[in-house]
C-alpha cells in the first residue's frame, strides 16, 4: 500500500517535472575548488601560459575564495622569460560532465588586457573535437563584445536565419574549415565582454543546450530574469528574450552526435593562435606591435615583461549553476533505487536533486583537449 502510494506520487512527479529544469549543481565559494580540477599541462590551445596546479596557484595567490566570489587570476607581479612557456595562470575543468542542460554563470569581473585570451566553455572528454566544443564567453586583447562559437567534427552547419541579436561570423562549425574558426556570433552589446563588461559591474551568461538547439544569452546586472535571481525558482528560458547567439539548423537535427559529455572549462591564456595574431590589430588595436616585430612576438614580449598590465586579468565568479531536464527513464531508474526518500520530509524537488547526484558521473578531467 505504502509502496503503491509512493509509486503513484512518483509517476505524477515525473509527469509534471519532465518539462521543467531541476537544479543539478551549484558552484560557489563554498565548493568551487573541490568541484573543479586544475589542468597544469601544456596549453592545448597554444597559448603563452604556464598553467599551475591548485597548490601552486594558491601559493602564488592566483586564486582564492576568501571574498563572496571566486577569484581566478594570473601572476601580475613577476616578469617571465620571453623564451619560456609563459605567464602563470589557471585552467579549471569541472569534475562533473554534462550532456544538455542550462548553464548559468554569474560574474562580477572577467579577465582583460592586451595579450589576454580568457574563455568560459564546455568541451568533450574524448579525442577533440569528436565530442564537440561550445564556447560561451571568449575574446582576446582589448576586445569588447563577446564571441560565442561551436566547434564540431565533420559536417555541421547551422542556419543563418535564426532569431538572435548577435551577428554571424560563420555558420560552419566544422573544425577543418576556415582555420577552425567554428560557427560563431559576435554579440551586439559592447558590455558583454572586456573593460565595458567590468565597468558595468559584470553580468550573467546563460547557455541552454538541448538536443535541438544551443542558445546563449547575456544579461547586464539590472536585467537578469527573475527566475535566475530567486534562489528556488525554476528557470524558464522562454522568458529570457531573444538570445545573443542561437545555434540551430541542419547540424542541430543530430546535435547529440556532435556534442556530448562535456566538462566545463574556465581559463585565461595569453597570445596563442587568436590572441597573438590579433595583437596590435583587429580586436587588439590598443596593443602595440614592437618595431620590426610580428604580432605574435610582440604579444609574447608584452606578456612576459609587463606583469603590472595584468592586474585586471582575473575572473570574479559569484556562482555557476547547472540545471537539467530529467528524462522519464532516468528518473524511474534512479527512483527505484532510492525510493524511500520520497514522502519522508524531503520535498520532491530536493529528493530528485539527491537522486540526480547519484547518476551524475564523476570523471577525471581530460588531458588533451583543444
Ligand atoms: C553555495 O551554494 C550552496 C548550495 O546552493 C548553498 O547552500 C551555500 O549557502 C552557498 N554558499 C554561499 C557562500 O553562498
Ligand atoms: C574555499 O575552498 C576550500 C577548498 O575547496 C574550502 O575548503 C573552503 O571551505 C572554501 N571557503 C569558503 C569560505 O567556502
Ligand atoms: C529531442 O528530444 C525531444 C524530447 O525528448 C524529442 O521529442 C525530439 O524528437 C528530440 N529531437 C531530436 C532531433 O532528437
Ligand atoms: C558519455 O560518458 C558515459 C560515461 O563515461 C558513457 O557511458 C557514454 O557512452 C558517453 N556518451 C557518449 C555519447 O559517448
Ligand atoms: C590595476 O592597476 C591600475 C593602474 O595602476 C589601477 O588603476 C587599478 O586600480 C588596478 N586594479 C586592481 C584590481 O588592483
Ligand atoms: C524518515 O526520516 C526519519 C528521520 O530522518 C528516519 O528516521 C526514517 O528512517 C525515515 N524513513 C524512511 C522510510 O526513510
């Protein structure tokens, strides 16, 4: 009797909740450094950077959680050899991996400065790029205005004709085309990146990844949707307005083949393919190319010799939250295992969050992604 009552309520819950988001993970000062690993090998994106371990980063004061935000910075006190690996910094990768979901990053500040190339992105654990890459926040040098992009293996085209506020740079996501530019959009709002972002007090980024579309929204601090502000509310992306970037089209008919099992990455690198080639031009016009030198070499020399130029090169993260829509089968499977929790003082949502935790995969972060 009790069993069937429980089963009854479960089936009901499943029916109601299937279309709504459930909060899967909150990252904040309390748990951030336990939930992310520090990647400390050679930068797979070719940057002029020395990625440190957690212990090194702590000792060199590159990171902390002593305020009400997570600080992820770079060395801004020491010069480094121009011929060395580069400037000390951090690259963090979430222990949990995700396929689909709503990812919301609330920021106070992001890294800026000539030579910098910060990014907030998700990427597969397998051999890059077989499991795809979603770049949510990315930019270089003194750019303002975010650029979001997808990178995928094989044929992957998205439609130009979508409802978004950003401007397409390319709709071809294949990494072998256009020097791996990816399919991407330049955001319309200057305050979505760089110094204007920081001067405006930061902002909130939301990336929704479903089996049919990937959308990215940027909200200035005083325009964050209510459902993202109230601690216990369920986000409804249909109320978020027009996204800045909307990836949808031929490729999205089979999105799950190109994008799956992603870790969340937050890093700050320097120069490299994008930052170095645009130093002194394009999105780096304030950065000075040394006489008789190339953009790339000028970038390295600047980064190596001017530590004080990087005191604004840091992420200040209020929180990162991930929601997912629980599919019927997963709920039922998990519920059968830990059924007793339902109806015993635990709210249904809490119970399901607990249950979800048991199905989240704890994985080692990848060592070779790009
Ligand atoms: C971090 O998030 C957890 C889970 O939502 C919450 O219980 C905790 O109070 C948060 N910590 C801070 C310092 O906000
Ligand atoms: C800061 O991070 C450490 C390591 O993860 C953790 O033990 C500590 O509780 C965190 N501090 C705060 C104030 O949450
Ligand atoms: C996406 O998922 C929904 C709900 O499970 C399903 O109805 C739809 O057919 C799926 N679309 C694709 C392209 O797989
Ligand atoms: C995702 O990772 C899980 C656990 O490692 C694995 O079982 C699953 O096959 C992966 N998914 C794909 C599409 O490779
Ligand atoms: C960085 O240095 C500049 C110039 O000295 C200064 O105006 C700014 O306040 C510093 N920022 C931080 C975070 O210390
Ligand atoms: C219900 O909760 C109480 C108090 O936490 C606990 O003692 C009891 O074992 C729980 N019952 C079930 C069926 O889980």
